[in-house]
């Protein structure tokens, strides 16, 4: 009985109820940080080598490459991974250095909204680039067909 009283006196049961004890999510959080860091490294290396292998580094060449899936998909993954990684790191800072339940909640809410909004903006810009690339491809295809029709019409009449 004395051992149980000693156990309760340490506050572990009360600490769990109040959320003061270990959440047992530390290893999961640590692994997520490492996986996102590794993902960032792999996608940055892929994008760097892909850019260096372009024929030239002009705006048109980079735009064409980025509007294709081989450029857009890794960049989209990088955007998501970078903001997720940043959120995980800033969450640890908030948990360690921001005191007060209301202040911590407000800081975490601000962090979540800011990272979500920034990642969504980055992805939206990427979607606009891909959409513009698709529209240009469609327009060039239509112009090419019209030119062929004009040439075949002119050549057939003479």
C-alpha cells in the first residue's frame, strides 16, 4: 500500500490526466523529422541535377521543364516535405519554450495555419505554372494544325 501511495505522490497518474507526462510520441516525431530531412535531400539533389542537365538555363527552357511532370512532381513533393519538416521543428521549439496553455495553443494554431497556407500557396503557384504550360502546348498544337491545313490548302489549289 505504501508503494502505491508513493506512486500516486509522484503525480504520474495526475500528470497523465493533466497532460504533464510523456506523450510517448517522441520517437515518432523524431523519425518524421529524419524522413522529411532525407526526402528534402533526395528531391533537392534530383532537382539540382535536373536543372544542370537542361540544354540551357533560359527562362523558356526552365519553364518547359517545370511544366512537365518530371520537374513539377518532385518540386511539389519538395514543397510539402520542406513545410512539413519546418512545422515539425518549430513545433518542438514551441513545446519547449512557450509556456502557458493558451499561449502554446495560439502558437501551435498560428504555426499550423502559416505552414499550411505557405505550402498551399507554393503548390498553387506550381499548378498555375503547369496549367500555363499545358495551355501553351495546346495553343501551339492548334497553331501547328492550322498551319498544316493552310499549307495543304495552298498546295492542293495550285
